[in-house]
C-alpha cells in the first residue's frame, strides 16, 4: 500500500470516528436532556430500515456509474458529458427519493407543517403577492399573528414564491414541487463541471464528473428545497467563472449577478457564497472586466423586492430572533459546532474526505503565486475547494446552523465534491460513495 493511499484511508477513518463520536455523544445528550431535537444524531431523521420501489433503481444506477462513469467521463464529447451528468444525477436522486415511496419520498416532503406549501394549500396566503411581501416581516416571529411555518419564516420570500409561481402555472401540489427540486437541483452537478473546466481545466472536470453525479448528497437533494437553492447558487458561480475567464464577460457577468441576487433572496445564509465567489475572482484571468456587469445584475432582484416593500435586513434580524425562539435556542452550540462537520462528512462521503486531504497539499507544494499564474491544474482546484470549506466553516461558527446542516449546507457541499478529482482508483472510491448513500437512505428515514 503506497503512502498516499494510506493517508487517504487515515483521513476517512478520522471522519468515520468523528461521525461515530457525534452519534454516541448526541444519543446520550438527546436521551438525557432532549436538547438536540433530532432522533438520530447528528442527522435529522430516525432509524427505520426499509426498502422501496426505488431500491432496484438505486443499485442499477450505482453499478452503472461505478463501472462506466470514469470511462464515459473521459471519452464523451463535452456537451454530451454535461447532458449525461444531468440525466444521471436526476436518475440517482429520483431513485434514492423513491426508496421511501412516491408519497413519502416525493409528493409529501414539501407539504409538512414546516414547509413552503403550507401557505399555498389549502389557503393561499400569497393570493396578493405584493401585499404579502409588504406584510411578510410581520409574521416571522413565532408569537406574531398567523406566524409563518418554520421554513417560510426562515427564508426570504423568493423561496416560497417559487412554489407560488409553480402553483399559478398549474403545477401545484407536493408532487410538482418535489419534481421541480430534483430536476433543477440535479443541474448543480453541471454547473460545477462548467466552473471546473473554466478555472482548472477540462481534465480535472472530467475526473470529478462521476463523483458529482454519485454523491451521497443526493439523499438530501431529493425534494429538499435546499437542493434547488444549491443549483441556483452553483449556476451563479459558474457564470462568474465563465465571465472572469473571458467567456462572454458581459452576458455571463450579468447572468451571474442576477443569480447571486436571487440566491440571497432564497436563503439568508447564502450570502456566504461571496467567499466562493472571491475564490473564483482570484483564479480568473480577467478579474475586473466583468465586475460592472455582475454588479448590474446583482442589484436587480434586491431592487424589485425592496420596491415592492420587503426589507431583507429587517427580515434577517427578525429571523435571528425567531431562530432562538425555537429549537435553535435550545440546541447546544458546543455540540453542534463540531457535530455539524460530522453531518458534512456523511453528505460528501469518504471519497471527498480523502480528496480534501490531497487538496490541502496541492497549494503547499507549488505555492500560491504559481497556482494563480497557471491556466489549469490541481492547485487551482484546491483553492476553489478551500474557499468552499472556508464558507462552510463560517456558517458553522455563526451559530445559525445548529443541526439539519445535511440539507442547509448543500450549496457549499457541492463545491467540496470536486476534490475527488485528486483521487486515483476512482471505481473503488465511487463504490464507497454509493455504498454510504444506499446505507443512509435504506437505514434511516430522513426528515428531508
């Protein structure tokens, strides 16, 4: 066994010990004090071994990607690879969701008492959208009249408006909402591939492709609105990468700005996407040229919401109060500040842990200045993954992400997955990724 592989296995073993420790200590805390508010710490879910109609499909998709994924990723024409990645990511996510059955796995996920569709069906509280937006902040606090459900209150209104507009288009109900989140969420893999090709070269993008498709994160990408948020955020980064590397800087920059503006009106925490955007700017060969177009696009969505009457800053401060009125005020920071990282290890899988271990050495070996001068290469990919890790750590230390980070941090976790491109023996690592996802989805009934 060579030294690099031994270090990779040591990193994955350390991650496994972190998860085990979080599970043991979390179980003791929950049984003794009941202050974690999760049934199977550190994840939000409970133990329920089961199989479902999606089980055979998950196995077939996993076997196909392990057997043929690396070869097809290396040989397919680029556009065909992007389409294949999207289709396979959808197949993987749909099949995992269907392990819980159509109703429990897809159609009802976004209709529970905490979710967005509660304000649409049976009584549409968004029947007058401008009036609702003007009044939105008056219903955020838990003791306010007609307080919003947790997820509506916990996000800017663009999140709920997405499902309101789907309903207006005749695509109402939990089934359409679930299909929307999976279909759009699967494009996040495509956006990451586009970014990798622009910033670190096509070879590394192709090596990362099977891992982006077969990620354990798909367990939570399925019918979680955060999977949809992750895709919007990923495309904002992708267009920025295209702009700063000289690929249509005007149109790509404008598109990036528009999507960044939408992103922060989907989730308050995604303002931390600025850290990843900073990494992209650092790696771009034309860093300043597209910025006026990015900024022009960035102000559009905030300007529209502000003009209608929604105050983002006021809502955020009220949300902070609401967060501590609920479970966020009870869940212990001292546990979750490290147990959240155990959740992330499960979301990204052992291959990503090993890849991040290798990524940490790349800039050190070649130096930051050399890394920025090169047109492609592993150090540039390492810096992009490091920016995502920094954003995730900032979210962790903020104290506004105690538990449920397996879905909340999906927009950041997607940018850790490309570190798998550093690995050799891709089929063995893909097998480990698939096995973890299958175990999680068949042994636990996750909350999202």
